[in-house]
């Protein structure tokens, strides 16, 4: 593949030391059997995962906010493999910034209207703090999405919306972007890595959540092909 | 994407009711917060994952068998996005069958030599029992891979090897295929779904493991583009 495309892994690695929504660790990888516990030559190391479902680079499915909404396993490949549009708001996105309709309008003026079934990623630059969990968490102060911007995306008929922060809502004013986007049966992807490596348009993304029956959230392997 | 490619999801959904290596359930999705526990309008359902790392459609990294071997997070996109070759052994693969060099030779006679950096999937037909966990598990009797066939694949320089059974080794005669393939720094994918929907060659696969730092195994979202 390397010859045909540039491949960008937009996934943060899951570890106990990353930033979590509430600031408290919620990911564990526990040793189950180790090589030394085995009989040669059949040596194995096995592990158990104990994790919140919505940690690291992850997806929120409609059921995360809406009873009866679709769960992770019901999202279709046509939604999960999408054309990707990256809206760079780094010049404005301080810890209090809410992404506004004007950010989308400015992007569309330069790159054309965002087409149906796309994944729109907001690159706020907050991902630069990923390796400093306390700073990334920042007591729930980080860039988010204003309800009016979420409404435009739904009007465009996007497949999903992504951001390089812990959440597209900080919770300070409730969770309007969650309610609008998930309420329209779209998905969210949070804690995105390497959004700066993508062009504003032209990349194809593979948004690959762990396929868990009945899950409202799940870790995602997010990969872009340029 | 739908217009350009046919997309096949080759992933079994994770649930507590699936077949597990040792026959004992090792996947749980636990309710953490439910809608009714929240204050309107901010309703959420959150969950916790308690799971063996090597359940469902999953990957074994070299570190699964070899101390100091690469873990899941260290596999590269060039290995994980690969040309896919599907060797159909359904006509011979009863519960005692071991895939032999002759199976690979016959495939190569028809379709040409398996090139470097491919994913080779053995379609045994055992996946038809997936929805009957006891039958799929079958007291560890299901088709596997003979050491001599594993050696040929390593000689071809494949990126990885997949199979539609619980494991490429049943354990009855140790785990020679694991040791040969992982020992050559390649990866394994087990419990593959929908291998019958792929052509013998010509599909591109995206083998997308949950990116867990230090994991020896991990769930995989496996998707093919035809």
C-alpha cells in the first residue's frame, strides 16, 4: 500500500497514563499468564483489558445519548469509510473556544461545501497536550463545538464528526453538540491524533471501532489514506 | 466509498456469548451509568469493557509468544494494510484437518506465488459454527495449520496469517504455527468472519487492531475492499 498512498495513523495508543474524561484513570491492561508460567516451548503472555468504553481515540454511537439509538456494532461500513475534511481552527482555539458556524463557512469558502456522508474533523491543536494528561484534561477546559456549528454539520448530512480533544462538549454548558449530532443518528470521534498531517480535503478515512455488540462507545482505530 | 469498492466486514461482534479459547466466557460489557441516572437533558449510557485481550476476531502480536517481541501498538500500517489471499480448504477441513504445504502449492498453481507483505487467510469453513459457541469450540478440535505450511508462509515473507477458527493451533500438538509465524515477527488473526465473501486474490485488507500500548493480543476490526 505504501507505494499507492500515504497512510496516517490518527489513533492515540491506549494506556493507563492517558487523559480521561473525568480525570481519573480508566484503562488497565492486566497480565493474565506470563511466559514464565508456561511450559516450554509453549510460552505465552496473555492479558486482560479493563477499560472504560469511551477512552483514548474512541467513538460515541447515537445510543451513547439516546435510548434506542444505534450502538457501535450497527454503524455501517459506508459510514465508517468516508471522505475526510479537516477544519483547522488552531489560530483561534484557546481553552475557551467554541467552534462556530463561521469556522465552517470560512472552510467551505476555500474548499467547497462539505458533501454528504463525510467525516469532518476539527483540528484545534489541543492534541499537542496529549502526552501531558493533566494539561490535556485541563479541568474540562478545552476547545469544543458550539450547538449552531453542530447543526450545520447535521444539515450537511455528514456521517460523523471528529475532534482532537477529550470531547466536543466540555460539559460547562451541557452537551449540546453530542445531543445534536448523536440525535441525528451520526457518530462522534474524540481524542484524534495527527489531524495536522491531513490536507483540508482529499483524504479517505477508515474509522474502525472495536465491534462490540450493544456498545454505546468503543475504541477506534482511525487511519487516513492520502 | 460504496461506489468504488465492495466492502466486506470480516469481524465477528464481541459479546459474552461467543466462543472462547478455553471454553469459558471472557468478555463483559458492564453498564456504568445509564440514562435514568442522569439529569435531563444530559442523558448518557456509559459502559466498561472487561475482556480477555485475545477474544473474538483478534490479533496475536509476536510478543504473544516471544518475550521482547513486538506488541500490537508497534505493528506498522504497511503491515496492517495488505493485499489479501484467501486459501479455501473447505473441501478437506474437518475437525482434525491440518493445513499442509500442498494446500498452498495448489493455491499458488492456480493464482501465482503469494507475494511478500500479504495477508494470507485460510478459509476452513469453520466460521459457519460461530453462532454455536460449543460447536465452534468443539473441545479444541477444529482445523489448524501444520508447521510445514507455516514455514512456507514465512518463506514467502507474508505480513500476517489469518484463519476462521479459534486458533491456528489447536494445542493438541503444541503451538508450532504460533511459534513459527510469531517467531518470524509476523502477526496472526483468528476468528475471522466472511472469508467466503472474498475472491482468492485481489482484495485489499485493513487489519485494524485496537491500539493498546504493550498488548500481546488485541481485538481487530478486519475489513476488506474488493
